[in-house]
């Protein structure tokens, strides 16, 4: 073979090699065998099993959970294979690659302000495809270190969800992260969509309503996912106030069990939300939510499964966050079967309940409009403390006993004297004034006065003052008054001597 032909052949082979290398360099989700997959879900065990390093794996081909032979921190495990483009970029600055790491609990070099969303994830992409890896593990991945797994993540169970998207989908993903107001602690996106770059620079967030966003994203393999994102001004629980409404179904929700002010299971909304307290993974003993830091929810009876960012906690109602949901009956059944125990709903005080009529009423046999509320037939109930106070200050005998209506909650009835009453016109006039002016400051003052009245009282014994009976001419008619008279005379005799 002459030299010109040899050079031509080598140049052709070299070009083919480069093209093949580029074909294999697409950023995608990968399994334990380093094979590309469209999506996967991981469930890492808590520390009681193999030191918290074992995990279950699921994708479109496994038909349920499969126990991985690798550890979560293994250099040949699912996470390491998926993060390989990022780890390679740290060493040789691969051209055409971009990434963003975000977390409300970043590695120790950073502290995320509470004004940012309660969300954790990894975004990686090149000019063809990319991955969105959503997870629940604090300080993961470590900052620019090939040992990507933080040892602090061993103690509790965690979840991961990876989906492979085309390049154009990352504009919408950037908008979802904008609503979440994700805290980015490491990124390189100089030549990638502005929607991602502004999130990486922590410079964009929603400035007008709506404060939530739902977007359907389609993976490279054609699987549809529903992405839920809420900004902090949404002001409601991600699950009962957003996901349950959008899906129109009840939810079992698994979130962290060591929150300061966790939200109880909620049955006061049309679609009920139940807190999962105990989980049982295949071939393992059940474990409680106090060792399970994962966040997920599932619709009972199959249908939808969501891997989420947020806990059901009071303060997180005012933080950004989101969830990625997939409609697949097989996946939903797997997560439903894992639900070992959940909290039933606490009784809801009747005066706080909303009445939702859904179709025909069994009692009346007549159809009613959906969402129509029944009128409040006991409008005086919220003003019981004012009426009680007003009545106890009057001198009319027999008017100061009050029994709270049935629909006052136990908390309210604790603060109301257990008496029945027949209020004077002055009391009703005062009630009318408060009900229309809504002077809440005066309301608080009246409640405070009422509590002082309960401690001292107009007819209770006060040192140095002779007790006054409630009704002139009927002194000593009650046992309490006779006892107070005796205590007063004993104190008087003691001071005179």
C-alpha cells in the first residue's frame, strides 16, 4: 500500500473513532452495568442494613425492585456510572458539557438560606441529551471530589430518581427549578440555556402569580413525567394543597419523621392525604420514618407515584419545592405494598369543616351542586367567650350559665365557662358590634379579661375583701359561696388577732 492511500485510510479510521466516541459520550442515566437507561428509581436502605450502603434499583425493564450487588458509594454502582461525565469534567474539563448541583443542605463549604427551596438534585447535559437526577440526600454529591458519596448519608434511607431528557427539554426544566428557587452551589453552564443559567446564578425566581407550575416532560424513551414545582409564596403544603388537587386522588405521603411541626394526616380536603409512618422493603424488617429521609407519595390502589423534595411540615408550606410523578400502575403498586403503616386523620372540629357535596345525597335523595357549602346555622358560637364575659359581669341572677354549642372544638370549649346563659340586650349589642367591625385587638383583650375573670372572678374570694354573692338576698345559697364565706372569716379572724 502506497503512502497516500495509507494516510487517507488512517484519517478515515480516526474520524470514525472520534464520531463513535461522541456517540457514546451522551449524558444519560446508567445502571449498575454501565448501560444507558431511560429512567430509574433507587431506594437506599437505612443504616441498619449493610451500614446503610445497600440499595434497591428499578427501571422500565426490572418489573419491580432489584437488590443491587453494588454499594451506593461504589465506583461501579448506578450513581457512579451516571455521574461519570461530571467526575470526568473535574479532571479534564470536557468541552460541550454543562452541569448544576443544587441542594438546601449543600456540602460544608456552603450554607443555603431558608428563603431558597427545599430541594436537592443534579442537572447534567451536553448538546444532545441530559439527565435530571432528583434525590433526598444532604451534601450529595460532595464538592468536586471523585468520592461523591458523603458518609453522613449512610444513616437514613434515601430516594433517587434519574430521567434522561433531550437537550431542548432543559429550558422547561430550568423554569421548573426557577419556581422551586433551587439553591445552586456548583455549576458550569456558560453556553447553555438562560433558564438554567439564571438558576445557577441564584438570580431568578417568580415575581408574579401563579406561584406554582405543572409541566409534562417526555423522556428520550417516550415516558411522560409530570413535574410539580411551587414557589414559597404558594403558601400551602406540596401534597394536600397541590399534588392531590392536580391528580384528583388520595395520597399516601412518606416524608421525614423528625420534623419540629409536622403536618397531620388531612381529611378536611376533598382528596385525603395520609402520612406514612412505617415502610417495609422486600426481604427486610419494617423501619419507621425517623430513619427514612426519603420523600415520596403514591395514590392508593395504583396509578401515580411521585419522588419529591419536601416534607409535610408547617415551615415548608412557605418554601419552594417540587416532585416528579410517573403514571404507572406497576410502580404505584410496588410503593403501595411498601406502606406498612400510616396515620389516620385526626377528628376535624365541625366548625372548621368544609362541606363538599359530590353528587346525590343518600339521605335526601336529591342531587346538589358540587362544592356548595351548607349555611352556618349557629353564628353565635365563635363569640361564646365574649357573651360569657359580658354575662358574668351583669347582676341579673340566673343569666350566667353557658353550655358551648356542639360544634365548638375542644380547644375552644376549654376557654369557655361551662355554664348556660340568657344574655342581656347589651351583650347582643356588643356581639353585633364585634361581628361587623372585626376588631381583633379588642377580641384578644376580651379573651384576656375573661381568663383573668376566671382566675379571680367577681364573686371569688379576694384577700382583704369580703366576697359578694352573685344575687342579693340569696347569700350563701351555693356551696362555693358558703366555702368562700368561711375562708374569708378565717382570714379575718387571723388578721384581727
